[in-house]
């Protein structure tokens, strides 16, 4: 490996990639709409909203916008027990989300759990959502490294969690990475 290749492996995708929302459903509460609009316009963002404020719905609407705008696929990563809830939430609001456990693209919006990530190819997706993104807080954690590597060149990225520690500089750093 030469030096240029080494630097390329360490480089994260950076740039202004946001866009005006393609679709904002009327069933979002005002604060949800504002958060979704903001995160879509940023392209790479984090929604740190407390429990019960509708993060799952907001991330599905974000993923739907990215998929529609780019005509590409979005992967939603969740803890093990949450993927079915994400599918049901999408169905409830008319946004199709399908699960994959084998690394295949199941739909424009595919959901899987973090433990299955190694089976997926990042080049199959234009965007990724990390649900319960507090999984990234452990600087030396194996999942953090794997997720960060997967998302490194991803054009659209969204982190969602209720448990971000606002004064934990390590967590803020790993989330930013």
C-alpha cells in the first residue's frame, strides 16, 4: 500500500450533501417536521431526541426522502429487538421497510440489526441510519469500528438516540466520526 492509498482508507466523506425534502408527511408533529427537515438539509446529522418523541418515524421519513431523492437504497441499523418495530412503524405510516439478515438489499429502505452489518456491502447504499446510535460511544468497541468503517464514505448518514451524553467528549467524537 502506498501513502495515497493509506490516506484514502483513513478519509471520511465530507461535503455538503443536504437537499430540500422531497416529501414531508402531514402526520408529523411540528417539532418532528422541523427535525426531519433540518436533518435532510444537512445530509449527515444526528437526532438526539428523548424517549417517546418519535425517533423511529423521523428516521423512516428521513430514509424515505434520501431514497426518493437519490433513487438509491438506505440501510437502517437497529438493535436486535427493534427491527420489527421499525417495519411496523413504517407500515403504520405507509412507508415500506423490509428486513434483511443475509446482506441483500430487501427494499429501498432495508432494516437489519447491528450484528448482521458485516454481511452488507456499503456500495449498495447511499445512506445509513444508526438507530440507538449510543452503540458508538465506546471508543475501542468492535461495533463502533465496524459501523464507522461501513459509513466512512456514505453520502447520507443519520444517527438517532435518546441517550447521548452531552458532556461526554468521547461519545461526541465517536458520533461525529
